[in-house]
C-alpha cells in the first residue's frame, strides 16, 4: 500500500468522524451527563467495569518513588523488570502478558517504540505527574483514541495542568533532590496565566548519579565465601524539558499543546558474576515529540476529540570491548512516527452513549547497520464502542478493526495484517446498597511483532504471526464510608485467566550464539488480585492512610507436552521472572507537624529460565522504605523538606539475575512553591 492511498483512507475515516458535528446554540447552557469531575479516585476504582488502579498526586508523594517505574511497582498484578540502579532499563508487564501488551499514554496520547515494542519507564520522572492510572483490559471511558483499545493493559500518565487562585498570574516550583551515590536532581516548573483563556507551563529537570553502590557477591554457598564490591559503569546523566499550553477557544472548545525533549547518557552495567564485573558499554538516548489534543462539546448530545503527534527518537549504542574484526561495536538507530486520531461521542439517552474513534500512524525505522531493511509500517485502527451507565448496571462493549500495511526498502517485509478485536464488560450492583458490586470482562487482542523481532540481523523472522492474548476477569468490589472516623474503606478482588497464543520467543538455531524469533509459545495464566485501602481519622488534625495489594498467579508455559522436545522441558513450568506471589503496602500518617510514610514491596521466588530448577531459582525479597515530610508556609509560599530512607534492611536483592539492586540509601528533597 503506498503512502498516498494510506492517507486517502485516513482522510475518509477522519471525515466520517468529523461529519458528526452539528451546529451549537451558544445561548443555551447544556448539562453533560456521565461526567463527574468531583468523583473521588477510590470511588472510580470500585465502580469500574474492568480493574482500574489509581495513584493521585498525594499518594505518589507517599511512595518514596523517584520515577514512574518506582510508583508502578505498587500496582497489583504488575511485574516491573528492573536491571538495577537509577539508569537501568525498567519495563512493565501487566498480569504476565509481557511489556509489549502494555500501552503507555502520556496526557491521553500513546507513547510508542516500534523498535522493541516496549517502553522504558525509567525515563519518566514524577515531578510533573498529577496522576497514574493503570487499566487492565480496557479503560472505563469509551471516548478515547482507538490505539488504547488495542492494548491488554494501559498505563496512563497524566501531567499537571496549570491551576491559579483568584488574581494569581504566575506560579513557580523549584526543588533539589540529593542522595546516596552521587544523586543530584534539580527541577523547575513555571506556570503563567497569559489571559483569561490561555495558560502556559514549562518544566525543566536534570539528573546525575554515579550509581557506584556497594553489593555483596557470594562466591560459594557452601563455605559462605563472598566479596564486598561496587557496581561500575553505572553513571547516568539525563535532562528533560516540557512546554505545555492549555487554552479555551472562543467557541468554548479546549486545546492542549505539548512539546517534549529528553536526552540521556548512561553506562550499561554488566552482570555481577564471579571474579569479573567489568563493563564499558554505553547508551545515548534522545527523544523529542510535539503533540496536540482538541476537545469540543457540540451541544448536550455530541462531543468530538482530535489528536496529533510527531515523534522522533535516536539511540546510540557503543561496546568498545567487542572482540570482532573492528574491535568495537557502535550502532545508531532512528525512529519517526506521525500519528493522527479523531473521536466522536454521541449521548443517545441519559444512560446510553456511543463512540467512534479512528487512528492512523506511520512508523519508520533506520539504522547504520549493513543492509538494514529500513522498514515502514502504516497502521489504521477504528473502534466502535457503546456504554450503558446506570446506578445498578454499567455495561461497555467495543469492536476494534486493525489494518496494518508494512513495507521495507530491502530484503522483503512482514506484509499486511487485518484483525477484529472484541471487548465486553459488565458491572452490576446486585443489592440496594451502593457499596457492593460484581464485575466481569472479556477481551481478545493481539500485538504485532516489533521491528527488532522482524528485521534485526540474523535473529529477525519476516514470517512471524501476531501474538494473540485473550483475557477473562471476574471481580468483586466493596466501598463505603464508615462514619467520621473512617471516611473511606474499599476492597477489591479479581480472579482472571489469560491465554496467550503464538507467543513470540527466541530459540537457538545453529548454535547458542545464533538465535531466531519464532511463534512457538503458548502461555496459560491464572491469578487473583486483592487490594484494599482505608482512611482513618483517629483525632483532629491526624489522618492515617493504609493501603495494600497482593497477587497470586500461575503463569505456565503450555507450548509442548512432549518431554523429548526443547519446549517440552518447560511444559507447565512458571515462565521466567514471574513470581507466584507478590504484594505492596503503604502507610501514611498526616499530623499537624508533618507526614510520616512507610512503603513495602515484596516478591516471592522466581526462576530466571523457563526450566523451574533449583539452580535457576531467584530468591524472593522485601523492600522497606521510610520518609518524613514537613511543609513550612510563609505568606503565599510553601517550602518542603523531605527525608527518605530507602531499602532499610540493606538487601542487594535481584529482580533480574546478576543485577543487584542498591542497598540502603538516603535521599533529601528541598523545594519551594510560590
């Protein structure tokens, strides 16, 4: 499919949405049903058809988290692969479906990486984040881009929007974080009211750390011989800047524009193995994007949205110790994406609404590798959805149509793909009491092979089929206030079954050094998630927040039952790096003099390979952190002092084998808001 034909089809799809616009009587005041902006976050969680987990600005401040990846670890059913240190790669998988099945949204527009298919959450700071929302299955709102319907899970990062007091025209926030192992992280945010309709915000943040934390390397389990070493090649430098404009046009429509720049330079620490921990590999990343989001209410029944994004990313990898003919490996990779989206919402009745969304994107990749294919992927997604929302029953259904056209400059391409992906969800309040609800959903989605899977050197395979995931979920939720002393109490429990077919895995071919990507895997995932939170007011001026979650899951490889085959040796074994049990807990006490917070992360044993043998076992861990925060107010300014003690037990536990995590550390934050 050529580019002209693709954009002609896109124009037809976007035109179908745009034709829904109708004239607006600007002399009337319209009520907009089903929009409740004052609803508590926890209430939204328990009323949702599919599991929804939320962390607001205040809750994020209690978690002792430096990056988005640190906060996401506190969600139930989530596995974060963390290669250690501040600059280490961090990817998220929801309910063991894999990082490629989890979409990441930034202010309502997806973040993509067509090269690997997964997003490194280590690049996202929490300093300008207002809310994190993790939806399993599908988001509650049907008025969303079609791309979000295509994911098995969605992590939505909502950044801060300017809010001014009466008569206020400017706000400034400045802070500095400093801590163990050379951490220094200054940040500045400026918000400016330009007029009664427009406001501007600018964020700048830099971070550096040498990351040379100590760890214990055990040489022998028999005699306990060990050595105390320090991690090397762990330095990281990064800078992030964002400029956002939020406006209300004369026709009362809303527009949000954002420009983003990120650059990092980091060493890639090697595996901490016996008598050798040298590593000199280095990685440079750059990413820039410009995106815009438009929202217009067309009377009491119609609403439209439109979004556009241009994204560019660059990656430079260097291994000066490679023992090849050139004596080093040095590669550069480039990606570009052009993205358009349009959606229309029709409120047919007070409780029934419909949405139509269509997205189009063009992804290109280039590299300085010899004979690189230089692939380009054209994707067109269209979703039709319906939602019925009543006091007793909430039901949603959607059907996503995906059309993908792929081409490459040389060496052939993966061809075209067309799929339909259905979803249906239901939440019922069986009794008159508002507190108790029953919910269930089913979703069938797929993910395309990444460009690395298809085109990378000797490992790529142009014949790969998309990886299919089917999700089943049944849950119970309970939420109510229990008086002035217990204003909030909520519990949720969800049991789920996930089936993954045509799982894309790497297998050895001629020898252990030459691998190939094949559709070989089938995974059967069964689990249950518990979560709860309670808010207590034991005395005037004191407030206690308690929350926690627990996950049990069996994620088994069911590819081949024949023990004579390679796949048969892992039949019904737990898949790699997936714990059977995991959990998190938080406790925070607000007092007149400050806030005391405690956070816990824990995980059971895991296996580093598909064979669940004793030699492949990775021990479980528990990570305890404590922080104290005090705010000082003077006139219109607020100063903050926060001290955090991380990993109190000083355990160099491993999330990924031979990549020890930092032990006990200290972090201090000093900031001012004006």
